[in-house]
């Protein structure tokens, strides 16, 4: 365990378990964990800052300042906004196989050019259809708008100000440090390496704004503190000025977690990487 007054990011962290079963390596304070789709929240935070700096809003049609984004039909091409991309409202097929099948030299610029081939699964803005590719291209367009890379933006606006010195934007960067968690799944009651080929783990970097960040427990505490203590303006920009109804209705997915943990939770709305729900009757954002 770790508990010290000198490092405010470590007050509530505890380390246990193995980061690599085959090599019997333990988890410690410097172990990097893939935070998955929590990366999307980092992307919307920097997007909010860049859009404000450039004088645009979440509802400005992207076509007005970025003509290279072309969809399967003219309506989407003319009307898609960042709120659509980051709110999963384009209603286009998810198509994760575009990046999970490689090749590893695939780029986000290449993806933007191919996005016109994604098929419609429901009418535009009619429902929430989760789509990692929309976050990937949205993050790239925001970076182009700022004249920087996505990695530079999240380092400048989030990692550095919050003192998240151990956090890395991609799996490849974490791998270079060596102390990174190896992913496992359970098969026949045994832990099995999720990807036998390290290149398969690296594929998440192809859609990095959607899910490639790797961080430590202590650094994530710093991020959580920011959200709890200093994020009023952020949440005002993302949600309250327009209301959650502009996001996507999730159908109030609810229920008790387990018989041993009979906590009632629900997920009601999704917008800009965040979910509005309820926990034991209290309104929550997660």
C-alpha cells in the first residue's frame, strides 16, 4: 500500500496483484494500466478547450472548417458536428475491424479518407450507436485544428497541469518504459494472455483518441481530484449549457450489480464521453 502526505496523488492508492503472470512480475506504483475508453473523456476535455480557443462550438458543422470529412450521404457530410462524433449520434456501423485487424501502419488521416464507406445502421441522430472510429477521427480533426498532435494536446492541457508525469498517451510509449500491465482473459477458469502477439496490443494506438492512454493509479487519482474539485467550468461547457437531452438516451440500463453488492445503478444519457445516471437514487456522472 501507499499512503503519504507528501504526494497528494498517492493518498488513496493501493497496489496488489501481478502485471505479468508468465514472468511473475508484480504491480507497483509505476505500473501503467490501459484506461481504455476513459481516454475518450481526455479527448473531449482538450476538444472543449480547442473549440473555445478557435471560436467554434460543439454544434458547428465540421464541414465549415474541415472539408476532407465525407460520409456515406450528403446530410451527414453537411451537418455532422463534434457533438455527433463524440456523442455517438452518427448512426454509422461501428466497424472496429477497420483497426483491430491492422495493419499497424494504418493512420488516422487514412481513416478519415475511408470513413465515407461506413454504412448507416439507423437514421442520422436517431439513436446512440457506439463508435470508436468517430472518436478517432474527431480527435485527429481537433489536433489538426489546433496545429498540434493529439498526444501534444493532452500532455499540454491535462498531463502536465495535473502532474500526471507517469502517464503515457499510447501503449507503445508504455511498452518502452517496461512496467506496463499485460492483458488477460479467463478461459476454463484459467487466466489466458489476451493477445499472444504484442502487435495486437499496439493496435489500440491506431485509434488513440478513443482509448490508448496508459496511466498509473497515482496519476489517475490526480485526474479524479481535478474532476471532483476543479471541473465546474468543464462540466458546464460539456453538459449544463445545453442539457443532457442533446446527448443519447441509453434506455435507463439499470439493476443490482451482484447479490453480494445490491447497489442500484442506472445509465440514462450519454454525451461527449460521459454518462448521466443514478446511484441509489442520487444523480451521477461517470
